[in-house]
């Protein structure tokens, strides 16, 4: 029977080793990436809001025309 803690320790050491090989962004690159994500999320949110609002208005209009 193998020791479960041994496999956890091996996995942890491999993870730490891979993280050390990674290239981490600098402060400026991180700020620019964050800004791009926030602007993109805002634009997408506005688009979805406008599409949902206009579709809702069309459905209300068609419903009122049919119900009359």
C-alpha cells in the first residue's frame, strides 16, 4: 500500500517547480491587461443590455398588437 501523503508531496513539488518556470507579468503589463479586461467586459455588458432591452421592447410591441 502506498503512502497517500507521498503522492501529495510529489505533486506539490512538481507544481512548485512548474510555477518557477513560468513567466510572471510585471506591474505595468498586469495593469494594462486588467484595463483591457475591464473595458471589454463593460463594452460586452452594454451590448447585451441594449440587445436585451430592444428585444424586450419588440416583444412587448408585438404582444400588444396581437392582444388588441
